[in-house]
C-alpha cells in the first residue's frame, strides 16, 4: 500500500520521486540531510512558521537563521532574506503558509545565484499550485504533512518530493537505517548511517481512500474562502490574508489579520464560534529567542493573526453566521 500511495502521489503531483516518512517534520529533516546539511551549516527559515520547520533544522545539526515575512502574504520577505545570506548558508526553507507560494520563483532565483539548496516546507500546501506547478515540486526537495488538520490525513505522516535522483536515493537510505534495497531480514547492505522513519501500509491505506474524494475537498476549501472574501467587511483593522486562486493557490485554512484580535477571538467564542490564534513568531519562543531587529513585519503582526473556521464540514449557514458576527464586531467603534 505504501508503494502504491507513493506512486499515485508522484503521478498526481507530476514529480519524478516521492518518499513517504513518519511526519512532515521528519520529511524536512530527511531532505536537509539528503542535500548535505551538517553541523553548524546555516539554514534560513521565516520567522512566522510552525516551530517544526526550525526544529527539523536543529535535528539535522544546522543553525537556524530567522528572516522576516511579507506582511501581506506571510511568505519569506526577499529583502530580509538577502541580508542574511553569507558563506555559511547552506539552504533556504520557504514555508508555503496555509497554501501560499507566490514568491517561490523569486526564492529560487536567489538560491541559484547564491548556490544554495531550496527545501520547500509545503506541509500546508498539498495540491496548491503556483501557475502550472504544484508547490513542493519547485525546489531541490519539497515536504508535505499528512497530520490530522490537513486536507489528506493519515493520522501522522509526511512526504518528500524531489526530481533529483541522487537526493531520492539518499532519502531511501536515510529513512531505512542506511540500507540499500528492501530488507531480507538478514545480511542486508548498509552503506551509511540511517534512521527508522518508515511509513506504514496502514497509514498508506488511509491516504489512498481519501484520494478518491480529494477533488471534492479542494472545491469545498476554495468555496469557503470565496464566501469569506465576498461577505466579510475588510478595513484597516480587519482583513483576510489573501490567496491567488486564479494562479492555483489552495486555501487550506482562512487566515485573518485583526488589530484587536484577542477581543474578536473572545467575542466570537461567546457566540459558539471557535477560531485559532496564529503561531508566535519564532524569535519570541525560548529555543530561538532573539530581538525583533530586522524582523519589523513579524513584530507588527505579532498577536494580530488568527485562523477563521475552515472545516470541510462547514455549511453556508455556518459561514454566514461567522461573517455576520465578524462584521458586527468590526463595525463597532
């Protein structure tokens, strides 16, 4: 089932090679190791992302270097990125937050010019595109998550995508104890250090079953975003973080900026509408603590971002209630 799942995903994403792993975090770790990240190599990570992105770098032995994000789309800010690149930089991890990836080609140009690897964190971007290519298939490798809150879930699990045969072969060894080929249970050929990050047939069978209604799920998520965009009043104190649906971006979740986010959060909660706060910027978290110098957009966005209800099970009446409640809040003085 695992081999079948990988084969179907490879065809679906129009990628040469797909390797399943135990989680999205481990997928990023494996990709970093496969491109040769070693002790103290610097890897650039956006300051607003799930900590897994940075944790995978630490797990690989690399040094996390934080850069600012664009305030309009939450993607890596290119000017901030250029300032942080030096001769110790090994790779860039652009994070396709909630399914966005409009600047991936610009990131690739910078990486090519500086001779750096690009490992896409496409954990939230399965089936999201930038033009005619799927996010996760642009860089040297791309990583996807199948955690419970994703469009396809196998409980836990992840995926590394690559079109590079050398990277693919390294990934296979790294996830399976450094072994070449399938195990015989005895005198197998181990040619490098490796780990046990194998995916299971049980997980793969769950994934295969969900692929059957994937197109319907995609349609629902797009319709949710369109409804919010059409019916929410946007102003200086409240706005949606946009998606380019025409270019193929898929909104896994609907993100919003609110200058009075905490008040809005509890206003909605009293009406039975549950939202989620966005992540803290990494630079305020204990493992990656540093000042906001060079991270002005992150500082401005801190405490003002949230996810609106985005469940596949939401009905139009639910969405209408949410929009009506948010609009009432935003019309208050």
